[in-house]
C-alpha cells in the first residue's frame, strides 16, 4: 500500500512539474518577445525614467512569478528524486514486479509514464546532471532547440560524474563552431539535440544557464 501511494504521489508531482515547465516557458516567451525587456533587462530608459514601451508592473510580476516557479521546480524535482530512489530500492528488495505497467525513470527524478500510475515498475535509464533554468532569446542554445526546464543527460562527451563544471566549460570551448550531440530529458521524454557553441551578441557561447545538481554553471 505504501508503495502504491508513493507511486501515485510521484505521478502527481510529475504532472505538477510539467505544468510548472509550461508556465515557465510561457513567461520566458512573453518576456523575451521582440521588443520585450527580457529576463533581466533594464526597465528604465536612458534618462532614468520608467520605460513607456513595456508594462512595467506586468514585467515585474512575471519575473517574480518565474523566480518562484524556479524554486518550486527545484523542490519538486528533488522530491521526485527521493521518491523514485525509494521505489527503486523497494523493487530491488522485493524482486521483479508482476504489474503489467511500466514507469521508466532516472535516479535524478525523470520519468516516462507508459501506463496508469496504479501499475508501474521502475528502471533506471539515465542520470541527468544539470537543469537549464535560464535561456536567452536568439541565443545559440535557444536557436538550436534547448528549452527552459530541459535536464541534461549528456553534453557531447560529458555525462554525470566529477568536475562537471570544468568538463562542461572545456567541452563548449573545445567545440566552438562545431555541433555537439546533446541529450536532454524534457517533460519525461528523452530528446536528442545538436547544439553548436558559438560567439553571439550575448554572453558565453550558448546563452543559457545550467544549474548543476551540486553547483552552478553559466554558459
């Protein structure tokens, strides 16, 4: 009964996280639309007066909501990770399940539900090590298909392990101007991307921010 309840709770958390990601993407799209202020652009004009071309109150509300969603998304992701580890440990202890359903997931809280929550098995298929928690419009990452909320499973030759900050930075620098194979988990589904680190008008070679699960990294 405990396992069944935990599975149901985990599925609800998955649905909540997906809803958060959709809302975050909508806010990002709104803030970064043509002529928009962006995620952190100045709301004052060159003379120090409030900009007249944007709805300042709405922008501030959207930015505040995005910050709240990012924190909540992190908490939900960590809770899902805890649940899936408990479920996986219980499965190993009890042996193969007789349920006909299947729930594929990683030990870092990523799932692919292929049936109803009441009949699930648990298997580890990947281990994301970073979360895209900020991305700039028209950046190399955005143009190459990276989205807010993507969880990085593989970035070129880099997978989970030690010294991720240094390894990711080196991989981007080493492949500047060349396509890198990137695998991300997006709303429970593995997505293969081809991302090319390159110089652009903004900072870094990608224009997105990765939150390493044990640290922070800018690109």
